[in-house]
């Protein structure tokens, strides 16, 4: 392994040896070979350490933390240990397509940005269908907070960024760490704060380069609904959003978490927050009402009908399964 590789791949993990080995193999299979893989084991986990040792690749480094600190802390520790000029994050339950780093390094070089934050589209794999996200890339001059939050349709958003797609200079991750303790919107929080740095710009590779698995029967942070915690984060992060983006986030993402309470007082509190500190549009109001009125299962069915999604055959290879942009 090169003492100073181009890219340090950082993978946080805990108690998922089979999944993390799959993720590591997808990193080692990159067409860009000058890399190291830092697997940060979030607390003692002998099974995971044994599974990683069996890979027998000197590009893999294992950093085992003395106690569990959560994925943001594990990512930060990995970035601090990075030897590469670039850091690219990979969640342990995701995979990269082989050209991911090669394409992103080329996009960074072509961008002209002093501090490029490079993301990409991904293939979102669920039991219902494969879909490509985000549906569109940012428009010229479009505020990134609006791109990532404002909806153009009732059942889906257009903008999106996910941890396993992000690559940026190691120095940026070291200056702007992930927020430890934040359970939801970790990527959004980091991206908006990172883009406040002088010279930072978001660059997207237009093709999907990541396989985002959501079909395993396992616990995911995205299944939790800490709406009160998320409201406090939103209020503290108000300067990072335009008023349009602030209202859109409150009335879509936040309300999707809070609607499970079925509380009219919570309904009024979030609406007042969006109106008092944001600038809602018509779609935001309609979205807000349908989120509170319709059970999540019905909303998902309606969204799939709107997007024309159908489930891909389970036996079909990944390259031949149906992929919808949605």
C-alpha cells in the first residue's frame, strides 16, 4: 500500500461483519487503485475484526474504538486517521460501483472548485423497485439548501445527498466534522456546514455510482423518528437554510417524523415554525396536509403509482433490473 494514497475510504461499522466485508470488497474493486480502506469498528467487535482480517489485503486498516460512539464519531475518527488527500465515506450496508472513485476524481479536477465536495447519483434498492436518486441535479445558481429540501411533487423530493456518495478533501472533513449525536439528516447537516467554508462547492457526478441497499431486515437510523430532536437541530441550523428551504424541510421531512404522534398540538407547532421562520409554498401546504392525513403505507403506494414504479424481479442480476428515476 502507498504511504500516501490518493483516497482514504472510511467505513464505520458495528456488529455487521457480513455487510461490512461486502462494502470493503466494493472499495477494493475500484478501478482507481491508489487507496486505503479504513474500517472504523465502533466499539469492541471480535467477529467483525476476524472477518476483516480474513480479507488479507494490506490496503485495509482496522481502527477499533474502545467504546461505541455512533456513526458520526466513527467517521470523524476515520478522517483524522486518513493518509490520503481525499476522503470518501462508505456506509457498511452500501456498495460502490467499480468506477466510483475514478469518476469522482475526474469530476473534482474538472470542476475548477478550490474545495470540491463531490457527490453522485445512486441506485436506491428497495423491495418495491430500484430507483435512481436524486431525480435531478442542482440548477445554475440554485441555493443548495433549497435543492436538497424543496419539493416539486407531492410524494417525492428531487434533490438528495447520501453519505456513501460523498468525497471531499481530507482537510475539509478534518475542519468540518460530522455532528456527533445527530441521528437523522447527518449528510444534510454536514453538507450545508461544509459549503460555508471558503472555496467549497458541491459537484455532482451525473451517473449513479453507489448501490444503496434498503431491503435487508435490519435496524436503520432512517427508520427512527426523533422529531423533537430534529426540530431542535433545525432551529439551531436556521442560518444554513433559505426561508424557502426552512419551510420545506419542516413541512415534509420533519412532519413525516412527527405525524406518527397524531397530535394536533404537534401539527400546529410545526406549522407555526414553518410559517414563522420560513416561506412555505403551495406544494408545502398540500404536502403537509397529506402527510398528516394519510398513513405512511398509503403514501408510499401513491408515490409508487405516480412514479410508475414496479418491483424488479428478485432473480434478475443488478445490471438488468428495472431502474426508475425517482
